[in-house]
C-alpha cells in the first residue's frame, strides 16, 4: 500500500509532466483562440493560436451531429483554449484531439473514442443509472453456429 508521501510525489510528477506538455502544445499553437458555428455550411470553425483555422462539419462531431444550430452556436472556449464547451449539451471537446482527429488516422480516432468513453459527467452518470435500472446493457445476440459449437 502506498503512503501519502508516495502518492503526493506521484501526483506532483504527473502534474509537472502535464504542465510541461500543455506548455509545449501552447508553444506549437494547438489551442483555440476562437470558435464559431457557420450555419450556412453546417461547420464549426476553430481558429488556433498558430493562425491555422479548421472547418469541421458538425455532422462529423459526436455530440453535435443532432444538436440544434442555436445550441451549436453557443460554443465557448474553455480551459485556456484547450477545450470547446457547450453548456446546454454538457459537452466538452479537446481542441488538440479534435484537430488531430480531423487530420488523423482511423487508429487515432479509435484512440479518441476510448478516451471519450472514460469521460464522466453528471449527465453520463445519470444515464448509466437509468440504464442500470432497466437491466443494464443488452446482451449481444449469439450466432446460431456459436450456440452449437459447445455441443
């Protein structure tokens, strides 16, 4: 079992590494300075500190695809430019991950999906509790040949 001092040291090391990584991202200009919704094209425009602007179709962004235009337009910059936030949707998106995902590979997008699954919010917790009361996640159907394989 770890002592309080060992835990504190581990947290300090991780915090220092995260702070350094954040400073490097900021230096590279990977943080948002503005974000707007372009209704005519149905795209989210994110301008980075580096001067690069990215236009992303909202239909490609999980959590925004079915949102109303007025809600999408309420986007806010959060976390010093590292995140985009939608209060009404209880949605936060990492700017560096969003940009990398637009330019990244299928493996990168899978990695982002795994990270998104780890995220928590009051809305996600409430939904999980409601689902649990209903009996949890439905079981996957077993193929006919799989049922007879054990016999």
